[in-house]
C-alpha cells in the first residue's frame, strides 16, 4: 500500500516488516521469537519460560518450531514460523540406539545432553569416485502430503492473521554439510587442495536442494514473507575460508540456490550464519541475502555499531542481543538496557528485526527473555 496517499492509521505487522526491509522507519519494531528456526529455544529454556508465565503444557499450542503460541501472544511477537525439513523416506536415516542416530546423510550423531553432536563423518577421506557411489537421500521420496500440511498451515496464517510468516529452510547448507559429512579439517583442507572434490560435492548438494525447493516453495512460496536458510560460514574469530575462496567456491552455488528459490516466492531471503562473517557480508548481499541472522556480537567488527555503519543500507539485520554474556548473566535491567542500546543503533531508520543472537540456551533466565521483548516493544516509538 502507498501510505503517502492511503490511510494514515497505524501500520499493520506486515507493513512494519515491509518498511523494515525497505530501510524506512516502521511504526513498531518487528519482534521475532521462533519465526526463524534459529531464533527459538534450546533444552529446558522453553519450559522454564512456560513455568514463569504459568502455562501448563499443551501440545496443541505448539508451533512448528516447538514454541507455545501463548508465549508468542504474551510477548506480542510479530512473526510465526511455517514449514520445516521435509523427510525423504529413502535415505540412510536410522536409529542406532536411544542416544545414537544416523541422519539421512549418513552422519552419526550422539546425544550429549543438549545437542546431537557429530561422532562419525562417513565421507572422511573420500575421493570423487566415492561421491558418485554414495547413497544420497532421494528428494523424490519426500511425501508430498507432509509438505501439503505445511502449506495448509501457512495458508491459514497468511489469510486469517496479520503475522509475518517465515518459511523455515527445508535443506541444509553446502559448506556446513561438507564439514559435517567429511569432518571439518578434511573438508576445509579440500577447499584449498582438492577443489574438484568440493565442486562435485556442491553440485550434488545443489541438485538435491533444487528438487526440494521445487516441491517446498512450489507449495509454500505464496504464503511466506521471508524465508530462511542456514549455512555456518565462520567461527567466532574469523570465517572458515577466506573471502576469496568463498567467492570462488561457495558463492556460485549459494547465489544459484537463492535465485532458484526466488522462482517460487517473493519472500525476502534470510540467511543464518554463526560467527564473524563481517568480511563476507558484501558477498552474501551480492548472492541475494536480504536479512542477515543472527549477527552475533563476537568481535568489534560484528558489533551493532560496526555492522550498521558499514552495511546498514545493504541488508536488514536480525538478532544481535547477546546470548553468551548479557542474556545468561545479566539482570533483567541489564538486558533491557542492552536492548535499548542495540535498537537505538540499529533501528532508527529501519533495517532491524529484534531477536536473540541465536536460540535461547538453558542458562538464560526466563525473566531475561521477557525483559528482552518488553524492552524491544517499549524502546522504539514512532515520533508524534
């Protein structure tokens, strides 16, 4: 809607989101909790917030990212997640024991108390011929009814609510999957010493991604306002590969994935990468990333001040409220003060969505979660 010539009432949630994307000041700050699949909860943190708010468990109130709708309503969250990872029925996935699983890619994972950590990488030491023989998951075996159910939920929320809908990424990223399936040292070494292997691996994974995108966004595409993808490109100190290596090896495939997704949806493209990605931001924007998550404040370059001053007109930032120090160890007043500081730096001219700098961990007091979103709602007011 052209608000210059149209009604002058308060912006809707979706209009605030659109203004944020366009780097215009919205009436209200857009708040996200569990819309993006990497802005939710880990472990017992969700239940602790349920206990604080006095909500009894109710499976019927859980959204696709496992968060109770009553929490989202209480905190006045603007976003809702839709979709998920469609499951190929023909793959290597199996349960080995109560604490050990093998996923669809053949990666062995062991439950360590909070996460399913990788304990065996099946393609460590492999060569290109091994890639051709490997039993990759078959995207054609995804049950379309699973994705149709996701589509139906998305359509209902799209038509009957004013929430901003995020379609969860339906596939993994190429770089992180290479590191998981071969092992980090093995795969990162190959980015410098065995580019033929890396290119063939990326070709295979992009082919899988496109087939899933055909099905997934072919159904959900009309009913989401932003998408998400995840591919960790960095540690807290630096990127896994240099910007030059990223541009040579990773960028062509990532750009193609985004362009292919855009065939099916007008949704803005959110990308998640942990760590210090400062020097990769121009390449990510060039690939088509419109929202960058989670902007972890892990170094001066990744601070709100630095990111906004360098890239504030190029991309919309999502996250940034520190999950390593402020949220777990601060008081509610500390959290509110940090939210006001970040919002003041990031949001005055749009381009910022408030969320934690990753999923909320078990060490975060539930009172601090409430303080974060209440401060976000009150710290940003439209002049006049």
